[in-house]
């Protein structure tokens, strides 16, 4: 099957809509959402309802740190701007939406693939994958050959050889990457709802689990409208500027 993988959606309706439409156009037959459905953006209820509808039809979804902060009031490790958005977001949600967030698992597996928001080593501690050593630690923590995770808002790809040597590969958009069976892999698609690599276009990835090929994708969307919604909602203006600048 062809799996569309979206992570760090961050309540960005315009970006999520654009990526889902692009994935459908490219023939995606399954979907995985790697957490942080909410936070930062102005459309949390719509994003949660949309992901919940995909889950009802068989999609995978896992818990992110912003999700649990909204659902359980656990935001002690967040900066003031993120906390302000968490409080605002919680007020926009109904009981069903909060229950959906709270019920999300930390990890899900599909064959040789693991879906997780942060590091698989300690998914509940929200550790970032910032380099090959972090990726190696995460890959060693699971029996799955391929790990898809988010939390880091920039696309990245790591691999681990049979001899235990970790390496980094810089993915280019629209280029199918064969995930050789002789290696273990950790892939970060980049953020759908708040990219931070200097490119405002939304990120997601497609994984062909028959041919074992991974394609990173960038999708332009109306980021100015998404940014304007953030300002109109009275949320920190810096979060709106991030969407414009892409970092």
C-alpha cells in the first residue's frame, strides 16, 4: 500500500487540507498521523475531527506532546507562547475531541514499520532526534526495521547498517528513496503544519510498503491565510510569522 505520513499538523487547516488532497491525488491508500495534531495553529477542532475521521476508516494516529498537554493539562515543559496556545486550544475543544486526543497511543506498528511522535527509546519523554546518535538510540529501541517519527520540524533520514554504523541521508523532495532491507531506517517527514527549515511549504511523505520506497514531498499552501487566522485569534504573532518565514 501507499501510506501518506503526516506529522506535527499543529492545527493548520490550510496545510493539512493541501497535503491530504495531494496524497489522494498521488494515490495514497493509507494514512498515518504522527502526533501534535494541535498547538500553535488556529484550527484545532477541525484538524482533530479530520484525523479522527481518517482513524475511523483505518488510519494510524499516535500521541504528540502538544496533544497530551491539551488533553491532560501537562504543559509544564513548554515555553510561555506554547502554553498560551495550549490554554486557548483546550477552550476550543469539545469533550469528544479531548477524549480522542487523550486516547491516542504513544506508538503503533504496521508490519516492519513503527509510528511514533518522538524517540522510540522513551516516547513518553518526548526526546528529539537531532542527529545520528539520537537516531541510533531510537532505532535500537524497536524491533521494527523502519521508524517514522515527528517532533522535529525539519525533514531528515537516518540509517543503521548491519555493522551498527549510523549515517545520515539528506532527502530531496519528489525523489523516491529505496529503503534497503540490509539497513534499519528512521525517517522524519518534516512538519505539515509548521515547517522550520526555511521553506514555508507543508511537509509530508509517502511510503510504498510493497516496493519499500520513501518519497519526501513539499506542498505549497495558503500560509498567509493560516497566519492571519493565528493573529485574528489573539495568539502570539510570532507563531504566525513562522508560517510566513518557514522557520
